[in-house]
């Protein structure tokens, strides 16, 4: 093992945090590209970054990775006919291996609890989730952007669906359609 000083470890840690944060920032869609799906992925990514970067990140804090993991399972297994983000990862097999690693790496604690925890059995699945969900987010908003001609507004409500607009009647303070 290498023996590194406190300052060196701090610089490495801050550099890794900055790199991961810049990756997530680069994957985020602009306001016009947001959809309900991208919002769900963004929330999962922010949750993961919070857990990973917490200065007192004990094992029980990783319970917060359940939402991002459930979202990943839904995205991979929920709609097998939707290959948008799988095409970037070269097929369903890679997506399946990614998902299996996220679910099975924490299970190594069953056989060697202290050793697997020391090797990051909870950190690495969270890290893999950030990378995979980031790829999904990028693909999702690019797909939304390609259909932007028929969509309007931050949540892409169809303009032809006649969404009701709320107005306030002058002097009454009551809403009218």
C-alpha cells in the first residue's frame, strides 16, 4: 500500500469529487430539454452525489441509494423495447452486467463483511449508478430534443392538447379557466 500524506489524499479526493460533479453537470439537460424522466434521473444523481460526498458517509447512509437503484432497475428491465440508452452501452448484455454489478457488489459483505466494506462494496455500486444514470440522462434528453418540434414547455406538454390556463379575474383574486 502507498503511504500518502493528508494533503495529497485531500487533493485527490477533491479532484475526484470535482470530476464526478462535472460529469453529472455535463450530462444534465438544459431547461428546454427537461422531462419527467430526466427530472427523475437528475434527482437520483443528486441523491447519489450527496451520499458519496457526505463527510460522514457511514454504511447506513447508503440506504438512500435505493431510489437510484430502483430507477436503474426500472429503466433497464421496465421497458425492454426502449433501447435508447442501451445503444450507447453496446447492447442489453452490458446493461444487464451493469445492473448485476450494482446489485451484487454489496452482497459481498455476506462473505467478508469487513474486507468488502474496506474495499468499497457500497461506494462502487453508487459510482457505477452515477455513470450509468448519467448516460441514461444524456440519452433521454437528446431523444426529447429530437422530438422538440412537437413539444412545448419545460415538461413537453403538447401544445395541441389544449392545456387550460389559469387566470386571475381582476379585483377578485379568484381563479378562472
